[in-house]
C-alpha cells in the first residue's frame, strides 16, 4: 500500500513540475507573440492570404499557425491560437480540423 501511495505522489509531483516548467512558459510566450502579431495587423493579413487556399482542406488561416506551432514548438503551444480562433467565432469543425 505504501508503494502505491509513493508512486501516486511521485506522479503528481512530476505532473505539476511539467505543467509549471514546460507547458506554462510555452503558452505564455506563444500567447504574447500571437497577441502582438494580432495588434500589429500581421496576423489578419496572413490569414486573409492563406484562408482561400486552405478552405478545401478544412483549415482556416489561424489553423495553419496552430499546426505549425504543434510541429515546431510543442503540443501545448497552439492553445493560444485555438483560443483566438474560438473568440473569432470559428466553428467546432474548423477547430477539430486544425488538430
């Protein structure tokens, strides 16, 4: 029984360390970068150019950014982009196609 409790405590400690030291910093940096690009208008310009090309595949312009973030940064990086897509009114189908 003590062994089981020890395993559970170690797993919980590892999960907390992973979330604080890996996932949270990546999400903060990516969200800051995306907000900066959105404020400067760069994001809207790129999305307007990419959206017509990617509609047949089921992706929106922001979906491309999310896919690139998954490939080059981390699986947690596109959370900021998916949040922006949700705030802009993207359908659940487009959010699912992004992943």
